[in-house]
């Protein structure tokens, strides 16, 4: 008996010692990850010449960011539409820029970010072969996994190249032209709903309508039908993706803080559960298309995005074949990204045209001259020159993607052309992230002139592809380098179709209910919709599209 007790005591002591050792190891790792490692990185960055707000590890500058956002929120005046928005959407960056300039370092938790609002610095860090030294930040890949998985937005290296090679043909001119009639059909349904709202109040009256709500739904239906062949059920995927976006990006989160997920287990679980539900819906769509292909129905479909994804590897190159996991991730990526960019561009444009009726009249007249009241086609859309200027200006003032992020895959030595007096070259340590503030550069008077915050589409007239910007990297509506948005031509075509149809049907004015308060929720979007007054135009000038 005494031997048994002694053995048990020995075992218990061994287990206790092992537990204490594990706790000591975990504590040591946390101290290293939360304090020692970031402190060492901060010393290297300061030695390289980067200033910035002082961090407090393990939160970095998150507390200051949260405090800045809470104190900057003020109710905007009704009917006032000012495009001087940088200080409102990024109050902390605006304050830090004033203190530290257009390039500095700040911290999300223990993750260092080189903030960049200087296109020349961006060129020095990423131009040419140096672009291969940068990838997508690990911190955002982990944080946004439920939303995008490992789709094209988050893929790297050979995996990214393989996916883009498969996806790019879906956005060819031929495929895009085949989508026009579908875009007209779905948009006509949205306009019909607006007509009903106007009719309910009396046909001659101007009625306030939240146009953003309708435009976003319309864009989601277009991408669901045109790219994935989803005739029914697209709304469920869209609703869940919107819920995911709200969950991940509406609230202040401890991004970059070690073990932060353990502090928000409920939210982490909810995001995982919602992600599983979205995956299940998309797998049903994929399986249905596979069954249709097996039954010989594939030939009846156009080469939409889903058919191209499924066909990858069919020609004998099995390395191109996508797994079910990869297919779902790409569907999530393009279902979200494929509607978000276009919907926001159209929504902000409707607001700008309502606030600037001279441009509303100019575009309506251009549509009449180019296409009359007849159907829209690729030839007519390509002649909407002024509409192209307006699109470029809206993407400048209200870029749907308000920032671009990269992470140094190796130590990055900046091009030393700017170094003077024999100063040593600037080195950005491996693992350092870069945050490119697109909103700041698009509103910078040093790049655009004293009217940088004004809506002036004519700046893009003629050969001014960059709108007169003082630097070719100062205008980044679709990103830059090799990772420029693959769906930008889809955005341009859908934008023209939807806007032309709206202008044929309604006159727009800003409603007194509207409060201009853009905010960041992954993308740059209105805080509470866009309420516009819609006045029906004379029947003779807004004939419906005939199909």
C-alpha cells in the first residue's frame, strides 16, 4: 500500500512539474511574441529612420485608434455632401500624418505597419522586380479567412498565378458582352421597384428612396447569375456574406494581438459557423453544376466563371485542377468582390450626380446621343466618354478599396536613388507590413491640386488617364502591380449599363434625410444608405428596355 501511495505521489508530482513547465513555456512564448520580438523590430525600424506614434505592447496603437474613432464621430448636416472625407474615415491617420508625414510606422497589436501615403516611396519599395518581395499580410489572411478563404485575394506565389490564369478568361470582352442583356434585365427589375415606390406616393411627386440598398442587391443578383448561374438562392449567399462582413469589420477588434481570438471566443465561433453555412450553400451550387455537366448540359452554358473553375485541369493538366475547397473560396471571393466594387461605384455616383445636376444632365444627354431609347450594346457603352470620366472621378473620391496592404517576404532594401549625403539605404525588415492609404493619396492636394476634394470629372478628359495626378502611383482605384483587380472591366461595363438605365428613368436630387458619413467596413461605404429624391422623367425620354 505504501508503495502504491509513493508511486501515485511520484506520478502526481511529475504531472504537476510537467504542467508547470508547459505553463512556463507558454508564458515565455507569449512574452516573446507580445513584447520582446516587436520591441526588437521597432528598434530596427527606428534605426532605419521610420518614426511614428509610440506603441504600447501587446496592443500597439489599437487603443489610440479606438479612442480616435469614438471622439471623431459627429452628426453631419442634412443635405451637405463634402468629399473632403479622409479625416472622417481615418481620423487617426489624419492626425499621425500631420505629426509624422506621409510615411511612418504604427502598430496593430504586435504587427508593425509602414503607413504609406507617398507614391514615390511606394515606387521605391515595390517597382519592378521588387514587387516580388511583397505578399499579402499574414495577419489579415488569418483574420479574413472566414470571408475569403484562400481565394485569389489571399493566394500567394504559384498558387495565385494558377488561380488567376484560370479566372482571367471569365472577364474577356466576349464573355462580358454576353452579360449585357442579363445586366439590363436585373436592373429593369430594380427600376420597376423604384417606380412602384414613386407610384405609391403619386406619380408626379419626388420620392425619397435608399438607392444604395437597391443597387447593392442588383449587383449581387448580376454576379450570382452571370458568373455562377445562380437563378435562385443567390440572395441567401449575399445575405450571409453581408452578415459576415458586418461581424468581421463593423466593430473594433484586437487585430494583431497574440491570442486575441481566445478573448472573443463567441465571435470567433460565430464567424466560423457563418463561414460553414456559406460554404454549404456554395457547395450545393458547385455540385449542381457538376451534375449538369455530367448530364451533358454544360454545352448549353456560356463560359462563366464557375464553368471555367470547374473545367480547370480537364485538358490533361491536373496541376491546374481545383479542389472543392479552392472552388468554394474563389466563389466566396468573387461573389463578394464582384458585386461590392460595382455597387459602391454606382451608389456614390448617383449621390454625386444628385449633388451636381449639371453632370447629371450631361450624362443623360450623352446616353441619349449614343443609344437613344434603344437597347445598350458594347459599341454604345464604349462611346460613353463622359460617363468614363465620372467613373474615374468617383473612384478617386470614394475608392471602394480604401487601402492596399502588403507584407515584406524578405528584408526589402529601398531603391537608394532618393538617398543623399551617403546615407545608408533604408531597409524594411522581413515580416513588416505596409498599409497604403489610397484615400489619402486620392485627396492629396500636392498630387491633385487645390481642388483635390472637389468633384471635377473633367480632370480625366482627353489624354489625362491619371486625371492630372502628379505621380503615376498616386491613383490606385484597382490596386497596383501584378495584383491589379482582375474584374475591373466587369465593373466598368456593369457601371455603364446600370447608370445609363437609371438616368433614362429618373431625375435625382439629394433627400433631406440623407446624412453624408462615409465609413470603413473593409470597403468605403455609406453609414446608413443613400437617400435620394427620384422624379420620373417623361415617358418619351425613358422608354423601357425591350427584350
